[in-house]
């Protein structure tokens, strides 16, 4: 069984879907969007609305309340090709308050020439902002794209101290 809930954040609502204590989806476009992008083995399970998801909801609230490293305590899993898995794993290593370029992310994921593929993995990330694709920017420092809009990306980066 999957559980889902939502958390009010300063700029809207963060929707969460989990199985046991593993977060399978997080984003700002609604539960239906997350379920549609999940692995079929997970998305075919029954879905129950809950007030909070133990551990996960608390850590997310802690993050938005200022404990910027709280998201590191959340276990995640999402479907994707091998390179995407490497990219998401490396993304979680980007320090709070810092950004990496798409090129640096590709390099750290083991394929320096795969800059576009790293960008694609960012775009397919199903667990934002916990897998922090918002911390990936263009080589020149421009913010680049963000699936939930540049205003959200900017807010997250300011919250974390990466933007003044």
C-alpha cells in the first residue's frame, strides 16, 4: 500500500507519496502527477491518504523550518535508467548552500560527456526537492530550468543560502 499526504510550504504545497518509510514521489504538481510517473509496480498499489507520513513529514517540516540538512535523512527510490540512478545519487551529495553545473554533475556521475543526459535525469527527477535537482545550474551560473518553475528554484536556493 502507498500513502500520500501534502505539506504546506511557504510558496504552495508539497505532495508526497511513500511506501513504508521510503519516499517514492515528491513534488509541487499534485499526487496524480507523481503516481503517473512512478514505477508500475508501485503505482498499481492501493493509495491511502494520511495526515502525515512518519519520519518523512517531520524531516520535510524541519527543512522548511530551517534545518537545511534534514532532507538527507529521507530514504528515496525512483525508477530510471542506470545513468539516471547515478545522477540522482550524486545530486544528493551536493552540499546545502552550493550548486553544481550540469557538466560537473555528469562528471561526478561517471560520464563527463553526458551533460544532456544529466539534464534529462534532472528533469525526470520524481523526488524534488529531496533529490535536489534545484541545486543544479548552467555552467555560467544561470539558474537553468526547473520543472516547478524558476520562482520555486530561486526560493529553494535562497532558503539554502546558495543565492543572496
